[in-house]
């Protein structure tokens, strides 16, 4: 097994650490949740960096930047099509593969289509302020 299928748009199960939890001193996510891999950056001589967005069934608060996942995309991504789900895009976690304590080699739950997901990642980059990637495992 390897990490070849873990690429942009992949939906993986990950113990996402919310910014509000990290601010309280927590160091690990409270539960495993579907998370969308935004980007994977190869680094010479080092583990690849991955950036993950959380996926939630809880409607986001006003002022949060989140996008509801359409039914077709839920099916592609391996998510429950009967539940309303959102990708939260105003925060992210970082990790490194191989070497992550949380990401396992092997197939993801599924993948979002490029047509749906790429514009979200590009808008994330456009809006991006300098951020600290919570949970970078190195």
C-alpha cells in the first residue's frame, strides 16, 4: 500500500483539529471525520505536505466560509447522500505523508470532481492570509 491515491480532491477520514479546539490547547481532533484534501505538495527529500479541509453535517455559523456539497459530489466522495454536508474552507489542518500518525496509506472514501473542487481550492488560495497549519505532523 502507498499514498498515491491521496491527492487533491480526495476525501479521507481524519481526526480534524478545529481552530477553536487548538486555541484551547488541544493537540488532536476529538473525532474522525471526513476531510477533503485540498492540496498535496511534494518536497524534495522530505515528506509531502497535505492540507485538509473539514467536512461537517452541522450547518456553519453565519460568517463562516463553507460550501454545501451537492448530492452528485457526495456520491463521488463516498459521503452519505442523505445528509446535508458542508466543506469548511476558512480553516485547515496540515499533515505530512508518509509519516503521518493519522493518515493511512490506501484508498480514500472517494474524490470530489475537479469541476467542483478546484474552484474552491483556487478561491482558498486567493483569500488566503498567512495561516498556521494546525496539526502539521513533523
